[in-house]
C-alpha cells in the first residue's frame, strides 16, 4: 500500500477517445476524398498524397519525440534535428505543392483545411494513445506492487 494514500491513475473518458478517433477518421476521409478528386495532373495528385502521408508520419514522430523528451533528454540532439527538420520540411513542401497547383481557390481551400485538420488530429491522437499506454503501465505497476 502506498504510504501517501491511494494512487489514482487518470484515464481519458471513452467519449473523448471516441471523439479523437472519429475526428482522425473524418480528417483522413476528407483528405482522401479531396485528393482522389483532385483536378489536374496525376503528378500533382501523387505529390500531394506523398506530402499528406509525409506530414502525417512526421507529426506522429514529432509528437513522440516531444513527449519522450518532456521530462529529460532521452534522444540525441541530431535526432531532434532530424525530427524537427522532417516535420518542417514535410509541412513546407506540402504547402508549396498546394500553393503552386493551378486549381480552383475553393478546392485549394478545401485541401488546406483538410490538411491542417489532419495534422491537428494526428497530434491529438498521438497524445491520447500515449496517455492510454502510460495509464496501462501505471495500472500494471500498481497491480504488481499489491
């Protein structure tokens, strides 16, 4: 038993977890629809799909890096540079690709908002998944100590 009293493991509610997953699914779906019907060249479509996937992957990596290093440095400075540069490069190149496309401004706006929604939901999903993992580890430690 803990000498300071009972230990409370904080968890996100099921409603929050569902909202996070639904938001992520909606963002991926909207981006997929926008890219599937992207007017213009096939090369533009391929570039934007790669850009969106690159941004999503880089955002997950950045979220993990920031969380891992929040309490103490666990990664090397070079790895930090790679993670931050990868995220920055993904965002800049995807933004440049979107900006330079010769498409209707309303369609461009749809792709921009969908892309930013996707990146936002990636960070939220990464945090929610990490919080769940940390709560599971804390529960396991408490059960082991009892």
